[in-house]
């Protein structure tokens, strides 16, 4: 990891819950043309 200095953080943690991660994975499947996998992610 690169040392960005003390003023590089806004003090807020970025968090992803499981539903957000599944949504992101489905979006990547769509981008790659795997619509069947994206639909399976959407229905899970």
C-alpha cells in the first residue's frame, strides 16, 4: 500500500454489504456478456 499522507482520508469507511457485492458481480457479468450468470445472481 502506498503512503498517501494524513490528509488523504476523509475519515469515512467504505463498506459493502452482501447485496451490494452481488449487485456489482451481476453488473460485471452483464459487461462481459454473461447474461445467464447475471440473471442467476439477480435471482439469488
